[in-house]
């Protein structure tokens, strides 16, 4: 089971939510809708393939 604990500080805390699925399953969020052209350029063709965007 994955979970976090309560942030008891006055500092922001970042987290990464990961969801892995096969290509025939839908993503939880339509990443291709939100990815910027700048990010597409930065991650290149292989990155876009891996992320399916």
C-alpha cells in the first residue's frame, strides 16, 4: 500500500503520483492535452513515445 503522512511543517511538500499501464489502457489524465510544445521538444521523440503523448 502506498500512502503519505500528514505534513506537520509550514513548508510546502511536493509529491509525484505515478500510474503505469499498458498502451491499450487509457491514461488517468490526457497528458497530450496538457503537454506544452516546449516540453515536447525537450523530451524528444523517445520521451514522447514513453509517455504516449
